[in-house]
C-alpha cells in the first residue's frame, strides 16, 4: 500500500519509531521520497541528481537488518539528501556549477560514509548555488540546476547556498538533509524555507570529500524540521576524521540539553534595525519568539558585540581563499561558464588583498575569538533575528534587496562558533522567517537546549507549505 | 626540576666598589661611544659601498591600496563597473583591517578556539 504523501513531514525520530514498529518499511519510505523528489523536487529545482539505485539497495539492507534485530540507531532506514558538493562514489557531484557538471568522484565524503554506517538512505544529491557562492552571486538563479525555488512560493528564492537541502526538507521530500556553510549557507535557506538548521562548530564535522571553498571557514551540518532531528544527524556525522586535519577531537556531549527550564541562562540580544531595511511582520515574529524564550525562563538583555571588524575580516579571508580554491577556473577559462556574470572579476578583486593582509586577518581572527570567549563569560549565548525580510524573488537582485550588515553571521562564521536557525512564524505574505542562536565553540548542547525548549512551546517548525 | 632561586652559586661573587665599577666598566664604555663613528658617517659609508638597487616593478612598488585591477578581464561595461565598485569596497575593507590594532606577537587562527570558561562554569 502506498504511504500517505505527507509521511515525510514526520520527524526523523518519529519515522525511526514507526519503522521499528513495522508501520512501514524503509523501502516504502524510500520509494515515497524518490517519487516526491522526482516530481516536486524537480519543479523546485531542488534536485541535482536522484540516486535511486543506491537508495533502494540501502533501504533493502536497512529493512533486512531491522528485521534481524540489527539496529544502527535513529537514522536507520530513514531517507535523506546531500548537498551536491559532497562526494558520492560513482554519482556525479557538480558543485552546482557548469565547469563540474560531469564530475564523478570515485569515493564517498566522510559524512556520506558515516550516514551510510548509521543506516541512512541517500535518495538525492540536492541543488545548490554554484560553487556554494564561492565566487559570489547576487541572483537566486545562479545554479547549474536553475532558479532555486522556495516551496512556500515558487517565485521566491529558497535561500542559499544549501538551497536544495532546505527546500527538500521544507517540501517534505526528505526528513533531513546535509548542508554546508561558509558564511550563512545553512542558516539562510533554513530561515527562508521555515526549517531548522544546525551549523556546528568549525572542525566538529569532517570536510573530507566536500568541495573546498574556504579552508578556514567551511563547515558541514544538518537541516531538518526540528532541532531535535538535527541533533540525531549531528550525532552520526560528528567526530574526528584523520582525513581532515582540521577535524576536532572535542567530544560531542548533549549533557543538560534535555533540561527544559531556561532559568539561570542569560542571552545577549544583538539589536537589529527593522525600521531601516526590515519588514514589520518579521519584527513582530521576532518579538513573539523572544517572548516565548523569556516565558521559558531565559534572561534576555540587549548587548553589543565586541567592537571589532568581524565582517571585514571574514570578507578578506573568504575572498582570498575562494579565489585560490577555484584558481583553475580563472586560468582555464571555466569561470566564464558560470551563471553569475560577476564571477570572472573575482580574482581581480582579490588582488586588492596583499598576502600580509590575509595573514593579518587570520591574526585578528584569534584576537576576535578571545574577545568572544570573554563575551561568553558574561552571556551564555546570543539571540538575533535571521534576515529582517522574507526571501527575495528568485530573479531579484539581492544586492538591492538586502542592504543591512550581518555582524552576527560574520562573527559566528569567522570565530567558528556553532549557530542554529529556527523558524519563528510567518512574515510578510505568509512566508517563513526565522531567528538564530549562537553559542560558544563546541557548545552545541546549549543550542539544542534552548532550541528544543522553544520548539516545545511553538509549532512553527511543523508548518508546511501548501501542496 | 629545581627552583633556580634556591640554588647556591658555586663561586661567591666578588664585592665591587663604586670606584672600581666606574673605572673598569663605565669609563671604557664612555670612551667607546666617543670613538664610535656617528650614525651619519655610517650611513654615508654604507651609501658609498651599496650597489644600485634593481628597479622594482610598478606593481611591487605600489602598496596594495594603490595597485589597480586588470580591467582587461572585463568583457562588458557592466563587468567593468562591477569590478570598479568591488575593488573600491575591498580596498576599504582591507584598510579597516590594517587600522585595527594587533598585539605584538599575536598568533593566527584558522579554526575554532574552545573557551576555557563559560558563564555557567568550566568549559
């Protein structure tokens, strides 16, 4: 019997329970995911490549193992999608960019291997902004897969660069997906698509087999309906990997994350000027989110980040590393085949940065990390809105749409501290909007504690776009 | 490991009188200063013996903020305009970094820095 179409809107945890109760099989779930990805996913341009053969084989194995009593954990038998910059053996991995449209790696990224070991079922490689935005983009159509459409309104952008990952979860095509973030690429699409994203500490998740855009800023993490689901995924993919020299030894502990009462915790609220370039509806939704957190016992106080050039330092670091990462496109001419018409000038822009400037950026970065560690002696975490407006039109010029700065995102990514994106209700035109939490390095458990309590009190993460 | 402050010197230091110190240490040092060539004389001597420097390339002679992008990569007026704008922005961004003070000897970071202490206790 075919499963109801909305089955994949269930949480990862719930799907795992029902698989063990034999309410359905992994093969049935996988067939549903493949069908929805093939139809709805392609309409949204969320899919780069379907992986039906691998998915069916993994699903059959999951069913067999579960029948035999072999349980690989909560992801066993659950379908997922991976951003199309994670290598998959024998399956094309395009990095969302024309020059790599026929690229077929011969081995799996560590994250893909770890999810396979956890019994998860890879159903699709998901679309993304070309080169994860490494050479810039200012319109939502800058992808090999075409305009990255939002399931809540197909004329609007899904966010980026993990566009397909967030859109696929929001549209109920897969219950979770893997995204990557260098600066905003998990949090942005999560907020715009109304799903939850957990961008872990730099080094928490191995990047072996993932496209390199910025060696010192790239991070991988889960996108799912709830933060609790993100936790289950992070459990499976985190940990030291000898194949990634930057992967950290730090133990992933969730101790204390189940405690609901937030009394005694103190959050810094970094103010945003909604009046300048924001929507009144987003401001109201953020106020409501803050109220829910205060009702949980969280003390929230307005505060300022240390007066340091976080964004400028992140910009310099990113520009230089990205141009170096994709040097072959400049020397070989492939840069001219990219969608974004400004990509070809990025190597010239990077020449404004001297080698000493780059090193200065890395030295400032350590001072900034120390300053933030001192900041976190006074505050347990940071709360801030995501974008002040809803997603722009899919062909709208983002440079004109987004005028504000991103101090929290710049700081968070430069310092490599963990961040979470949470939906906070509808903004203008019924489109999802969200907020973000930031914790000290390696303190993902705190993000989970706050986020889970918020999601126990609200239901925005369960909202679904109209069919 | 032993504590240096507790070590007894193998040879007791000789007592030095103020006059002895002045005659044996300060006077020769003062004489050396008088006999030493002046800085300007040293500079003149160095200039005489120095080979003429090789001409520096135009790009190397200019600090980054005075360098210019190669506009020949632009194929359209829009690309050129974008490069002009982004170049200017990047120069300003770099200047921000250059003006931010750094402690002498500051090291650099390429990853995350675990905190030693959190507000709610030890990390």
